[in-house]
């Protein structure tokens, strides 16, 4: 599994960080999300799936 993130779509809502803090963070200067773990392990997949669902900009995908 690979996290795909479309940075230009990001609206800096931070919902991904709340859903999966081990996988996402936000830049201090503008709040745009950053992917910390591009290939999350099985133990993080449910959290990443939650992040995909709650992202208001639909900027995150989980590619299999």
C-alpha cells in the first residue's frame, strides 16, 4: 500500500493528522499536510483509510 497525496488540493484542515498522526503531519508555515510514511504497515492502514475519508479536499488516496 502506498499513500498518494495531492499537495495542491490540500486545504490545511489537519483532519489527516488527527486520523493518522503516525503517517501525516503539517508544515508549520502554512499547515499543508506532509506524508511521513509513504508505505504504511498493516497496523496503520485503518488510520490511513480514515484519513482518506475525512479529508475535506479529497487530497489523499491509498493505492494498492
